């Protein structure tokens, strides 16, 4: 009887010992998974925005699917756009999710490049900027920037500000978001708002505006948006191009991306 019990005890110990290395292996594997921290604009619906204290949006879903392909532990912080740029410049985050290219940003961030230009084949998306005006103004953008009603309202810190100023237009970039700009437009009944078409489609149709606003059919400009890396990031430099490669694979998976888009009201 004692021998039988001893055998059972030995069997239990063997099972326990066999289990320990597996647990340790899983723990080590998780600990060794490289961490990637990105920030994104908290008000850029449906691409990146803050929802119940968590980053959400189409770009966030794409980034998470990309990280899964690389076995990365990814963290995305949806914060004020100005802070996001500051964090990337200082290396407080590894990069920005959803940034258009301009030379000033390229001083502190790495983009996927093709020669001296960003490589659009690795972009997150190609988006159009449109002019929004009141119905009473009876305006449609005609391809001439000088015709856009002034002041042109654009959120603070957006790269499109410099493009509009270069056209000689008076720009009001005092507000932090597109909705605030649309409210000012509806209230003041002058000037215009230049913003992304996808966001305009969502905001202009809100009951608050009571069918007061019109979106121009012809876009003012279109831009590519990228996932970038801070030049001060400690994220493995050899994996940055791999990340862009895998992100391109996700973007080309039309069924998957459509499932992301369908989660949000557009």
C-alpha cells in the first residue's frame, strides 16, 4: 500500500515538474516580447479617438493587427495632438499613429521613405481635405484656393495650416477640434472650415447643425497618413521597416479593413 502511494506521489511530482518549464517558458516569452508605445490624436474620429478612456478607431485597429503579426506588445495613447507631437519629439513615445509628412516633423520622426519622399505604399490611408461652408454662402470649392471663404478655420497644430497660409489665406487655428470650428462657422455665418471629408460627413449631419452646412464636392487637397517612429525611440531600428511591411499587409487585407471600418458610424 505504501509503495502504491509512493508511486502516486512520484507521478504527481513528475507531472508538476513537467508543467513548470512550460509555465516558465510562457512567462519568459511574454517578458521578451518587444513593447511599442504610440500616441494618436484623441479627437480624430473615426481614425483615432478616445472612447471610454481607451484609444479606438480604424488606425488603432490596423496598428493592433500589425503588432499581432510581429508578436509585439503595443500600447496606443489617445491624447491631445500637440502633446502627442511633443512626446514623439522627446522620445516619450515610440512614434505617432496617423501623421502626415512635412519637413518639420521629419526632423524628429522617421517615415517610410522612397528617396527623399515618403513612400505612400506604406501609408495608413490617403485622405481628402474639403471646405465646409454655410448653405447661405452658396459656395462650392472650384479648385482655386483663393476662393475659399476666410477666415479658414483649421484645428491647432494641423499641417494643413501652413498649406493654407502659403496660399495667402487668413487662417484661424485657435480651436483644438473640427467640431468647435463648425460651431463657430454656424454661429458667425462667415468664413469656412477645412477638414477631412470623412469627419465632415459625420459632424455636418449632426442634428445640432440643422442642415445649415455644406461640404464642397471637390477636395482642396489630399494627404497620405503614416505610422511614424521617433528618432529618439529605443524600439529596435531593424524592426521599423518590418512594422511598415506588416502594416502594408494588413492594409491590403480588404476584408479585414472593412471589418474595422464597419465598427464605426460613417
